[in-house]
C-alpha cells in the first residue's frame, strides 16, 4: 500500500494522510503545514532558513546527510575464531558499577 505524502510548506518535512493543517489564502493559494508551530511561524513571517530544525536551514548549512555516503560507511567487522578460554583477559576498568 502506497501512502501519498506531501511536504510542509514551512519546515519541508513529510506530512502523512490525515495529518497537517491546510490553509487557503484569499488569493486561493493552498498551504499545508505539519503542525500549528509551522503555521504560527509562517503567519508571523519568520524565515525557515533562520530556524535550525527546518529543511531549508539544513540544506543551506550543508547539514543534510547523504544516503549513499552513509550506506558506504557501514562495514561489517570480521570476528576472529578465538575460543573464549584461550583469549587473554584484559584488566578491569574502574568506575561506575551502577545502572546506566
């Protein structure tokens, strides 16, 4: 089943069906916002490029992750075939001992 997602006009994030706030301006232009925070910032004329959580800011400041690059970084490590009894024991590290 394929869901048609739309993008928020302010933040640039995906909006799934049944979510979001639709605003229609008097000149019949339609805006779709993810939540009331995006809608409020839009009406207060804040620029999305100045808010660090928006897609426009991340694109301008080169913060977006590349999907291809991230997948190339993951490499599986080859485990050695050393039995546990033959492996040398390392010195215990101090500190802590409680729950983490």
